[in-house]
C-alpha cells in the first residue's frame, strides 16, 4: 500500500513561487503520499495550434519530483482552436 498511496490535487501550476503549493507538497510528503494526480489543461499547454507552453507545469512537476512525489498527469479540457465550443 505504501507504494501506491496518492491523492488528487488542484495545486498551482504557475511558474511563480506559491506558498500554498509548497505547503501542500510538504504536507503530502509528511502524510506518506507518493503519487499526485493533477489535471493538465490543454488550453494552457497549447493555446494555439502547435504553440506549446509547459512553463508552470514544468515547475510543478519539478517540485513534486524534488520532494520524492510522482505526478500523474491527466490531459483535460478541449482547446478552442481544436474543438470550437468545447
């Protein structure tokens, strides 16, 4: 069980420092959590066709990795240029 204990999160995916995100990561580690599931929003990752931006997600995944937590990314929400109307 220790190897698969995880949680769903809505922590910040911004590139800037976030005290709340730092607190969540710290407390997750203390609680013995080792997997964090987070939605990765397609419109934020690819706002225009073939225009990519992973900046904030790279920061979040790096912080999780540095804390010994594994991330489980769920690509979610349609982007308007690919699916008008959602």
